[in-house]
């Protein structure tokens, strides 16, 4: 004996499946956005640290050149 499933029951199960699938996709999308936000913040932090290091190296080089020029001047 095979059980017949009414079209209304099939529709109800189909809608429930689609709703669960949509919720799952929404949760996955939110997790991806959160992860991407952290990736962006890490990349921005790396850029800021690199620029800060470049500025510090430039200042150090400028002071080094300035101290050399003072040493080279005859008194």
C-alpha cells in the first residue's frame, strides 16, 4: 500500500523547505559579511602600520643625513 500525499501537504512541505533554505542562506550571508568586515579591518590595519613605519624610516633617514651634514661642516 502506497501512501498518497495530498497536494496541500506537498505545498506545505515545499514552502517549509524553501523558508528553511532562505534562513540558512541569510545566516551564511551574514557570517560572510562579518568575516569580510574583519578581513577589511585587518588589511586596513596592515596599511596603516606600513605607512607609519615608512614615515618613521623617513624621519630617521632625514635625521641621519642631518647629523652627517653637521659632522662634515668644518669649524
